[in-house]
């Protein structure tokens, strides 16, 4: 098994890019219908992700399209927000990444995204948990 892992493991840390790891984790742990229900269950949250989402990220979640790949789009949105926060901490010259600064109007608009990330984190913890045998 160790030899196989050495052969398939990329030269960089982990398996795949950070985005690929996030996407694969969400695909393995999140049920798309449960995610869609969560996003639509509260009117404020639904309205945010349908119309006000650009205040934080340009990545829109396709709530109205039942055939869309909601997991992939959610991973893109979460990763975009992550990059904006991380690159705020770094001194970077990447013009395409606009930093998300603390106490900014954008940061104050993160409520629905924080609820989403909390939902995802709980689902991942549940899916990856093991029964405790005492």
C-alpha cells in the first residue's frame, strides 16, 4: 500500500490542489438535496444567495436549477472566500484576488456564508466520524 501511495501521490503536499481536496471532501460528505434544502430553508439566506451574493464573492450558487452541480459551485464559492481571506494576510500582488478585510462592509455580509460553512463542516464531521467503542 505504501508503494502505491508513493506512486500516485503528487510531489506537492496532499492529494490534489487545495480546491480539489475541498471539492472531493464535499462530494464525499454532502448530500446535494440536503445542501439545497439548507440554502432554501430560510428566506434571508435564500435571498442572499440568489441576489446579494456578490457582496462577498462573484461565485453564485445555482439554487433555482435543480440539475446544477451545487456541490461544485459551493466548493468554488467557499474556496473563493478562503482565498480572499488568506491573501489578505499575505503580501501579494495578485491583482485578480481582492482581499476581504476585517470590519469591512463585505466582512459584515458574511453571515449567510458562515452559516453555509458551518453546515458543511458539521456534515463533514458527521460523515467522517467513527463509532466510539468503550
